[in-house]
């Protein structure tokens, strides 16, 4: 019974961590794509 409790707790922590980080990863990816698009369009260093 003890192992099942720890596994369930680990699963909940993992899910909470991944869902909290998803917007940051998506936003970071969008920033990289936007930077690359500006570099290709206008030349120079882009946004950053």
C-alpha cells in the first residue's frame, strides 16, 4: 500500500510540473520563431 501511495504522489507532482512548464516552453519556442523570422525579413540580429 505504501508503494502505491508514493507512485500516485509522484505522478501528481510530475503532471503538475509538466503542465506548469508547458506555457513557458510554448512561449519560448514562439519567441525563437519570431526572432528568426525578423532576422530573415530585416537582417541584423532580430529581436534579441
